[in-house]
């Protein structure tokens, strides 16, 4: 049975400021929205290595979510089975707003007014925990924004500067674009997100001297 049976509206719930930041960060990262008949739900999915991180997200959103499910799937290309953990929020008109902002023709996009949404350090930390990493050869940081266009990366770059005073550059990686935090700006980024990092993901911001 679907673990999101029911409607969030039934519980008369709204998102707290903290939950809103988690939702926004997740939408920029690994989260996805699923449009239902009348409402929309947020689905969060992480591998076994990040199980405790997913459980932390679930605890933060438990008043609007179903149970955590263990999902095994087979990757044909790797010829290997993987263990994932997943949960979804209840389907609700509450998330229709985010669907219309972050999706066009069922494809995730960056809203033109992303500065209004990416304005909390917690959202930035969630995004980085989902999709960011530190380079092995230096202290520069990278955000995997490969699925977004150059113009969408510019929108994110401008939001980082406007709301957090963070400088990011846009690098081409093959045929894709992604955001890059140069080494000289990495410390400022790390100090901003450090209080919100899950302990199992602290290695992502472990800058070397």
C-alpha cells in the first residue's frame, strides 16, 4: 500500500519555516515532486550509505509524511542490486505551489525568482548535502547542477551572491554546467552551512589547511 495515503489538508498542516527550507533545499537537490490528481507530494530517496540522513529528514517532516520504505532496485548497467530508503509526504494542494514553480512539462527547473526561495542557510546546507562535494585535490567545492541549463545556473549563482554574499563561478563539465565555489570562497560557504550539516556528511566540508 502507498505510504502516503490520505491528504495533508485533512490534517490542516502548513509548513514551518524550517520545513520550508528543507523542502526548498531538497528540491534543488535529490528531492522530486509527484503530481497527483488534485495534490502533489514530495518524494525523498537516498541510498543505504545515507540512510541516517534520510531518517533525519523524515523526523523533520514526520507530521506531513508517511513511513520510510526500504526499496531494492536493480541497475542493469552495473549489473548490481542497490538498497535505497525512501519516504514521501502526503499528497496535498500545499505542494501544488512548488510543482508550478519548480516544474515545467514535468521537468524540474529553477524558478526565475529562486532568490525568494533559496534564502535560508538550512536550505543551502540541504542542497549541498544532497548534491555537493569537495574536490580531492583542493578545497574548492562543487554543486552538481548538471541537469540545469547555463541560464538556470546563473539564477542560482545570483541567488548565492544576493542572499548569502557567496561567490560562485559556473564551470562547464563535458556538455553540462555546474556551480563551483573557488577555494578562496570555500571557507565562507562552509562556515555558513556547518551548523546545519548532518554529522554523517561532515566530510563534505572537511577543508584541509
